[in-house]
C-alpha cells in the first residue's frame, strides 16, 4: 500500500513509529506492507520516493524533511501538486487543524479524491465543514474516506457509531470528547490552578496549537459536527450549535460541586435533532463523571442495545497515530 503523508507533525510521526514498531507483525499477520512514498509539509519541504522513503530515517528527521538524510525527490511546489501528480493508494491528511478556515486541508482532501486516492484524515476541519461534499465526491470517484482519528483518537467511536451500530437507531450520544478540558477540570479538582493545568496539557501534547479552541469548546464542537455527520448523516455548521467552554468555571465552582458529590464535565451531545457542548455538573454515579485526565468517553443510547459506552484515550501522538493505522488496515482489508 503506497501512502502519502500530508503533514509531518506529532500525529504523523506517531503513525510512523507504530508502522516501524509493528512492521513485522503487521506483515506476518495481515500481509500489510506499507510504503510511505511521500511526506509533505507546508513550509519545511516535501519528500517523495516512488519505492518508499525509509521510515527509520523519517523518524530520525523528527518532522523536518530537510533533515531526511537519504535520496528523495524534493522539487515540488506544494503538497497539492504532489497529490495531483504522483501515484499513491492512500493520502493521509494530518496538517494542523484550522476550524475557522480549513480551505487548504480541504483542498488536499479534494485533490486526493479527484485523483482516485483513498483518504484518511485526522484533520477535523474538512470533515466538520465539508462532510457531505467530500463523501459524495468519494462515492463518485469510488474511493473511501475514513476519519477515525478526528474524534477520540484511536478509541474507535466513529467505527462504533457508523459501522458497528449501523443496524441500531442511535437516539443520542453523549460524550467527553476533548482531552485538554477534561485534564484541566481533573487537575483543578486536585487543587491545581487553571493556568498550570492548561500549561501541563500543552506540554503533554493534548492541546490544539491554539488552546482557545479547546477551552472555549470549539474543538469539542467540531467533533460534534463530525459525529452528527457520521452517525446521522446530518451536516450542520458551528453556528447551529450551542457551545460553552470551561473558561467560566472557577476553582470555587469546582469545590462547590465536589462538596455536593458532583463533578464538572464538558459534555458534547448529538442526536438526530442537533448537538451541543456545555459544562455539566454530573453526579458521581454517572459513568461520565468517572472519566478523568485526558481520557475520553462516549455513551450511545440506542433502540436495540440500550446504552453502550466506550472509554479510552482521546488525544496524543501515538493514540491518534493508532486511529490512522486502524483506518489503513480497514482499507487494506477491503481492497488488497
Ligand atoms: N486538543 C484535542 C483534545 C486533541 O484535547 O482532545 C484531540 O483531538
């Protein structure tokens, strides 16, 4: 399977590390032999080799194509040109998320589909804003789009709602889908200040490049748009959602909730009627109240199966890289 990696940040490197560490078992157990034919960045250059770049050398380059020590073609005007003119089976779009203006990332996705390459993305912007358009283009082109990494990282909530529960009616799904805010709320409950907790979340790599998107609820809101599209085929806009983040919650609020046997959680909800993001005081008996740190969770309320909950890691380079690997393997099973 020939793969182009568009974006060479921590998530892309997380995937490469998994491909490196698991190379033998993926080959032996699933006949999966990935070749990374290209790696592209916005401002630090592009690498291409039709026979595949060396994964150890890419890992050693730590996100900087200029530090890749082996032979490669480097002479491309842009990632877009690379996608349009070189061959690959799959494009993985992992450029930084920009929720307000995902035009560049969306153009990468459109170019992948138009050139009949399967698309996997961890980028929330294009899926949140252009799901219907991308899906219909992919259908006409006969290619797959997978986006497990966009919500709850490698904890498979998209596959669960979209595929495994496709025979059930999902009445509603409620979740903790932002690791940064859950980490901050958990640390504040242990007495840490908001500022120190946010700084830790940034150092641990959970927060977005601009953490305002996390703490004001916009990252969770983008995930709500993705879940509405994935579970209910409903394309909504951020302006359709009611969104409140955690910046209005004080240390005193947290202490008061604690004294009453409750916990603040930033809850994202989706149903066929729409979605919302808001902080809620949950009793400790609520399973979502027990989810701490950067852990994410989602509870589906369904017709046939009642409630089904999924709890797991929702942020981090390796964890998000794992979602990309899961999507690669799903495409590999279907097509190779
Ligand atoms: N900033 C996000 C979070 C990363 O904290 O959950 C994963 O999408």
